[in-house]
């Protein structure tokens, strides 16, 4: 999802009209519509004004791999960059641990199944 799509998704998630966001950013509704359509390259100060209005951090807006949902906005939107990275690293470590547990349990289930099969055959 590109920046323009993320901007539109955030605005819609917050339940705001383009005209309200544009007014708070001190730009016209047409200029904001232009941004949401992905026409041109927005300046960094424009993106920062959008983030201020939405009460999110710029790195969250630019993080294409983090989906825009109520949960992610609440959890990551206002975090500083270092908090965001730290949280992401914790999630990755947790996911790796879970994968290891699932693999370990799969091996145990296979061993139990083999033991039961061998016991029943005897």
C-alpha cells in the first residue's frame, strides 16, 4: 500500500471527510484529494502536517508493511521511531518463538502418533 492509499485509509478509519482534514492542514480539499490520489510526490512538511492532524508519527504513515487498522493505529501510530522498532522486534521474536513451539509440538504429536501406531500393531 502506497503513501496515498495509507493516507486515505487513515482518514476513512478516523471517519473524517477530505475537506475537514484539508482545512486542518491549511490546504484546499482539491489539494488533499490530489494527495490521496497519489498524484505527484508530497513534500515532507505536507506529510508531517497530515500526521499531526491524524495524531500519528511519520514513520507509521510510511511503514508500508504495517496495515492500517484501528488496532495498529492505536498500538503503533503515536509511538516514537525507537519504540516502534523495539515493538516490531518483540513481535518478530515472539513469532519466532511461536513457530519453534509449533514445530516442537508437531514433532511430539508425530512421535505420539507413531508410538500409538506401533503399540496398536503389536
